[in-house]
């Protein structure tokens, strides 16, 4: 989902991934491996990031 939105995701410590977008000045950190269920607060962070990307592209 994030990669389709042109986010840049980098490996962090352990199983954490840091994702950002060129139009935004912040990153979010997602724990767990790909395919693992996201925690509720992480789902909110992803939704907020995608919303901010959409607004920045207007």
C-alpha cells in the first residue's frame, strides 16, 4: 500500500521499517515483518500518512 503511494521504506532496527514520502517531512515506523498484522496505532499512522500524501499532491 505504501509502495504504491510512492513511499520510500527503509529497514530499521530489527523488524522495524521506516517509511516516508518525498512530499512530507516526517517518517513513520512500522514494527513487524511484511504480512504480519499491524497494531491499531500503526494502522492509524499509515492512514494519516496516506491522507497527508493525498493533500500534499493537490
